[in-house]
C-alpha cells in the first residue's frame, strides 16, 4: 500500500451531481489529499475541490480517519466515513473486496467505521465539493448559554429537524472557565441569500474570520500550531505568543 501522494489518483467517474470522484490510497495523509484537491483547478472549479468536511487535525492517513469515524464540524456532511462512496479492502482470507452502498448495503455500513476489524482498507472513493468562500465565527459563551442552545436543538430535533445553526457548528469545553468556544462555519453557497451575500462580501465583524476557501482554514495559526503541541508536558492554559487575536481568544488546543 503506497503512502505517497504520488499514488493518489483522480478518476473521472460521474457520481450524482459531481463531475469528479477521486480515488485515494488509504495510506495518503489527509493534508496531501486536501492540497491535491485544491490544486485540481478547472474552469468549473476555479478554486479547486475539497472534502465537504474534514477534521482540524489533518496529518493522519485517510484510511485511519475513515476507520475511526474521524470528523470535523458538520452535522450536514457528517464524518470522513460519511463521505466514502466506495471502499476497497483486504479481508482475512487475503482477498480484495470492493464495497459500495449499492452492492453491499449492510457490510458497507459496518465497514465505514470498523477500526480495522473487518480488514485493511486499501483504497477509497471520496465525495468532494467545489472550494468556495467560508466564514468562521468564534464565540466564547458561558456554560449556561451552551446548555440553552443544546436544549433548543434537542426540542427542535424532537419535532423533526435540527435548527440550521447546528449544521456546521462545533463546541469546545473550557472547563476551567465554565465556558464553551462556539465555532461556526458559513459557506458561500448557503441556502439563505442574505447569508450568502454576507459571506461573499467578506463581511467581517470583530469575531469573524473570512477565508477564501475551506482549505485556507488549515493555514490559520490556530491550526498549524497544533504541530508543536507540548502533548506530554502537562497542562497549561497560558496564551502562547505569535497567535492571531482570534486564536488567542479561543485558547483551543492549548492544553
Ligand atoms: C493531535 C490530534 C488531533 C486530532 N484531531 C482530530 C479531529 O479534529 N477530529 C477527529 O475526529 N479526530 C481527531 N484526531 C483523531 C485521529 O483523526 C484518529 O486517531 C485517526 O484514526 C488517526 O489516523 P491514523 O492514520 O494515525 O490511524 P492509526 O492511529 O494508525 O489507526 C487508528 C485505527 O484505525 C485503524 N486503521 C488505520 N488505517 C487503516 C486502514 N487502512 N484500514 C483499516 N483500518 C485502519 C487502525 O487499525 C486503528 O484501529 C486527532 C488525533 C490527534 C493525535
Ligand atoms: C474471502 O472472503 C470474501 C468475503 O467474505 C468472500 O467473498 C470470498 O469468497 C472469500 N474467498 C475465499 C477464497 O474463501
Ligand atoms: C442544514 O441542513 C439541513 C439538512 O441537510 C438542510 O435542509 C438545511 O438547508 C441546512 N441549512 C443550512 C443553513 O445550510
Ligand atoms: C467577541 O468576542 C468577545 C471576547 O471573546 C466577546 O466579549 C464578544 O461578545 C464577542 N462578540 C460577538 C459579536 O460574538
Ligand atoms: C481572497 O481572494 C482575493 C482575490 O483573489 C484576495 O484579494 C484576498 O486577499 C483573499 N482573502 C484572503 C483572506 O486570503
């Protein structure tokens, strides 16, 4: 199983509304896949392509991310596993099996998050979308506000649907401050015209960061600092020097 990005292939099979479905070796690192897709520029996709949702940590293998149900912040698009259109794996008797939701509906559901127990994933076909402007909003809210929001979402879900704000929002608990970081993403193709216009016009109040593309989020120092995390050096909540004001306000990851 090759793990270099050179082994990453782009197929041209038509699937649903997508013109292009990439086939990726399971050993490819997620950031290499995202970079490859972003650079796959065509007239119809001037900013390239991207996975509709991906984790904040992007240095794991695509196969490992799928095997563990690794996720970003998208109830709408789901996890990396939700984006798998076809999976090839080597099973215990040594044979290569190709699974799709159409040919193996039950096995495919099990294999989407199997933590390596059903076989070794060798290749994946992944759902992709065109790159577009994305707004990220960071807010620090008290625990009571978080609980109200959860209660609101739960009540709404009991009536049959989640509120729209849930679609691409994630929370990080800051237990020492009894606060939650609320991180929301809004895309340039939001169904609401006014929201769409706000994103496209790069409307930027104090706590909003506008990125031209979702992949650009990865260049934010909030994320790139993760490479230097002192994971084994105990817990500290000090603000490190050199972060953007938004990243300093968040104090995410600095544990
Ligand atoms: C600093 C850090 C930040 C993280 N951030 C996020 C995040 O934002 N969101 C999130 O959801 N997760 C996050 N994770 C978790 C990470 O995405 C998962 O642990 C992921 O599985 C790691 O991938 P890996 O390639 O290192 O897999 P490994 O750790 O090597 O394997 C994980 C599991 O998957 C199985 N597996 C791996 N490859 C295959 C394969 N080809 N076929 C079948 N089974 C396979 C292994 O058997 C094992 O059980 C983070 C982890 C770290 C260390
Ligand atoms: C190996 O397992 C697969 C999946 O269960 C099965 O389809 C195939 O027939 C098996 N091959 C052999 C040689 O037993
Ligand atoms: C949120 O997701 C639901 C279900 O996919 C969808 O119907 C709705 O339009 C989405 N809302 C926004 C603002 O994207
Ligand atoms: C922006 O963040 C600050 C501090 O993090 C907070 O006091 C303020 O209420 C936030 N504003 C908005 C509009 O969320
Ligand atoms: C977005 O793209 C425009 C035009 O290509 C550029 O001028 C601008 O600096 C970009 N914004 C960011 C945040 O990169």
